C-alpha cells in the first residue's frame, strides 16, 4: 500500500474515532497535498475533502437545501464562501483555499481559490446572493469578511450564514478561531455586527442549526 492510500485509509479510521493521528503524520509528509497535516491549515482542509460527505448527515443537508431553496427560485448569481466539497446552491461560484475541496465540488459552475482572511477578489455588486455554510467559526477576520460580502452583493440581495447551534465538532475544533455559541453575548455579537453594517437580519433555529438571513437593502 502506498503512502497516499494508507493516509486515506487512516483518515477513515480517524473519522470513526480511532486514535491514528500519530500514524498519519509521517505519511502526510510524503504527500504533496497533505504535507504539514494536521497543523498546516491547507493540508488539514485538503484532507477533510475526502471525508466531506460523511461530515454532515443527510437529514441536515436536506434541511439546508430546504432553507436555501428561495435562492434557487430567485435564479440569481450565488457566491459560496468557503464552499468546501459541496455547495447547496447549484451553479454557484465556489470560493475556497483548499484546491482538493474545490476539485470534489461538482455543484459549482466556477471555482476560485482564495483566502477568506483577505479582501474578496470580486467587483462590487457582482452577486445576487452569498452563502456561508459552517465557515465563520474558522475566520479570524470575520468582521472584514461580512463587510466584503455586503460589498459584492447587489442591492436587495441576500447573504445566508449557517452555523451549528451545538458548536464545532471535536476534530474540526482545533481550527476554530471564533465561537458564536459560547454564551448570549457571543451569539448576539454576529447579529450586532451584521446590523451595524446595515444588513436586515432575520434568524431561524431549526434542528440545532442557526440560519441568519441577511438582506442588503436596496438603498
């Protein structure tokens, strides 16, 4: 068995809670897309791409599809921030810093490699909507990101942010830099910042998921 195959087999064991991290670290050093795993962020999320379908249950995915259906009905141009290996709005422009994630994402019409910690490389008012699914917990400059999101959305457009009401899972928590569910203050912090930049915000909680529907006013 070559190193890449052994590494991928080990990722599956890790997914089921087996303590194999020490075995996988030396293997990762011999794989170009995994070198530096798990400490290197790009390598970490490249590896997660192979497990992406197992990370979110079918019921949760069906619920997210249901809540985002209105974006499909609007038939606009959607930007999926930190899209990972799966986009809920087919035909989206997927934006992610993991090349492996983008390779696995078949729902994106266009794929752009980039860093969400930086300014978005898109013109102002160039998208009808934006989706940000399970991503804000991993962004240090999240306040800059939501400002950039507002900039690239057309007037009257929506940004939908989705977070887990239960917080980030144990394995992914090592990459978490924000916790919007720690207490009442941190939960309101995101809403307050969205409102401060003049988003009209409505929140819905269902099946332990938090949906933030943020509309950019036409004026």
